C-alpha cells in the first residue's frame, strides 16, 4: 500500500553512518539541511527560529574533532519544537509579548540530544500556548502542510512534522498531550512516537510567563504531557527515544505474526471520517492476510467514554494551571484526587487488557489534514462524513493512550481523500507502559508488511 512521501533524503541514523564512515562531513550535512530550509521553508514556514550560524560553527568544530562512536547522532542536523528552551534563542509559545525572552540555558532534552551528537539548526513552529491542531501564531505566522499548502500540518508540533516531511531535517522532538506529536505525524505522512508518560523529561519546556520568574524552579513534568520524537522511519524514532529517556528501556522482541492485536475503529461519540476509515480498514485487511491476528472486540476496551471525560477534565485543569472550569468553578483538590483515582483505574484496566493483547491499533484522529482556519480547531467543528462535529471530539482518539500514560507510535499507512484533497493517513500502535521500543518495532513490522 503506497503512501505519499515528499522526500527520499536520508534519515538520522543513515546520516550519522555516512558521517562516521567519512562519506559525508558534518559541515556538508548541516549545509545541506540549511540549503533545504532555504528551498522549502519560505513556502511552508516550519522553522520559527533558525540558528544556522551557530549550527555551522558547531559542525566545523565537530569535523575537526575525532569521530565519537558513543554518539549515535554525531553530526546529525535536526530541529526542535519552539516551546523547548535552547540557550540564546527566544521561547515564546506563540506569544508576541515573549518574542525577546531569551532562554538562558538548554532544556534537559536539548542537552541530551547535543550530548548524543545532534546539531540543533533551529526551532519549529507552534500554535499559541500549544493548544490547536494548527500551527499558527502572531510571532511566526502559519505553518503549511508540505503535501498541500491549503491544509494544516497539525499541531501543536506542526512545524516539527512539516520540517521532517519536507526533507529539511531527518528528525525533530515535539510534545504531546492531545495528540500533538501523533496528529502532525498523521497529517504529514511521517513517523511519530508518544512516549510513556514520565520517560523523557520536559524540564526546560515551560511557559515563558512562568519560567522567567526569578523564583521559578521546574521540579516535575506536568500531568499527561510527554516529549516525543518525529522522524522518517522507525529506527530513528527508537534511537531518539533512547537518547532522551531517563531510564534504559528493555526490548522484548516478538514476531508481528505472533502478536495478537486489538483493532479499534469505533468509539462511543467519536465519528470516523471515511478518508481515515478507508485506509485503516485496508491496512487491517492487509495485515490479516499476512497472518497478523487482529480482533475487533471493542468491548475489551476499558470504558472509553468514561475515561475520555476524565481525560478532558484533567487535561483542561493541567493546561490552565487550575484556572476556573467552563462553569466558572475553580477545580478543587478533591476534583484532582478524583481524577488521579480515575487515571489509576484506567491504567490498571489497560494493564489487564495487555494480558490478552500485545498492541492496540487505532486511528490517531477522525480526519486527515484539515483546511486552514482563523479559529482554533477545538473551538470550531470538524467535517466528518458530511456532518459538522465538535472539534474537541477528535481528542477521544488521542486520549486513548494519553490518559493511561501509554506509548503510541504513529506510522504512515496510505492516503485518503478528505474534502477533495488526497492526503496522508496514519495509524497509531498503542502498547503497554515502558514498552516504547517494542511499540516502535511493532509499527516498523506493520509498515514493512503494508509497504512491501
């Protein structure tokens, strides 16, 4: 099953290998990425904050030094989401008021990527406060989908996915609380991974209204939200996860044809557009013909409607720092403890589900790349099978993995026609907590079957 690709440029590990074997210098790799940015970014506006001069200086220094075999990303040019601090660059979260707020130090993840040999050539675009499935703000403008400039690349890591899909860089790191890594991967036809909650630290990924206060100290990651990579293949995702992880991850390899999958394509209150349902069903049929065991026992899924309601409440409280709820009432400690109990129940129920199934397969979103709008997606509607549905209803698909803190890998599976345009379509492979590498490996095996 073919899927639309914009670039055949080498991925992160392939670039690192070419540099390590001296088929390519670090300067050449960085210059090529900057050249591609000059060719493509004027059209799509993926890179919000370029850092080309420092990247070139770093590349020259690395070429003058011995090749480091212990650095898996040695010399690899990449970008990172604008909301992460990079020393010497602004962090605005899309707000004009913070365009001159310069980060004094690198985020912890940025330090780990650099320690692994990566070279950050810039920061990629986001929506204001990271709260939309579009990537547009008054500071850096609107990012366009490289496949169709009339469509969104997704959000909030939309600039990240657009930079990877267009071939500017082989990889990027974003964040995800409402599908913000998985949705852009789905919209742009690239690979993305939502990590297990708590695996990759987000210290240095803080709203500038808080982080620039003299008394601010980031002590813990926020609820639900994770840092996760985007790339053009599965092995690159795996190494990016390992580089960013707080703890080593074990691999428990199992041939894909020995795995038992639960396919979820129907959820209460969650319509699925035919542009997504078509490629998804075709992929599931191909997998079944190849001998992969796929069940459709939707009843096995733990209380999706109830957990979705709790997920929305927890996400809204977390993203607003406890601001009043829509009814004007301030969330109380009792409200929060009730949500934590609901989340613990959800986690236990998913753990039990994975006693019977190896992975869950589901769409990342109910639609393909949406048309641009001046209104945030969640404040408007989604056109689903000719009907206008609440924009927030799309979050139920991302919430499947977010509320229980599970890893989920999105891989491209094909394309569909959404509102008159042929666009990429992805599938998310959800796995047990801390089984991130197995999740990525399963997605890779699925991709090999679908695209062989």
